């Protein structure tokens, strides 16, 4: 598993890793809030990006965002 912390100022955005190159990943909101898929996720929230999805936009809420990206290895066939 690979993990990294992404920090964004209020309203800033970044493209998440390509989940098709891995086994997918979790986004864990450590601080601030995550605006994703039409919803706002507060601190301690977690969302899943499945390996068959496209890369997602990770957007900080109005007070910024610290999000832990937990990426899983691709399953061997």
C-alpha cells in the first residue's frame, strides 16, 4: 500500500491518482473538508475510489483540506 498526505488551500483542487493503475484507493479527510461528487465530506470522512473508475478531482472545501490518499496495489490475475 502506498500512502501520501495531500494539503490544499481553500477551494484548491488536484487530480487524484489514476485508480486503474492500482487496486483503487481511499481518501481519508484528516482536516478541513473535501468537496467531491456533489457532496461535502467533513473531517474524519472517507470515500472510496474503485479501480474501474477514472481519476477524480480532489477539491478542498472553504477552509482547506488535508487528505490522506491510501492507494492499494493492483490485484494479480
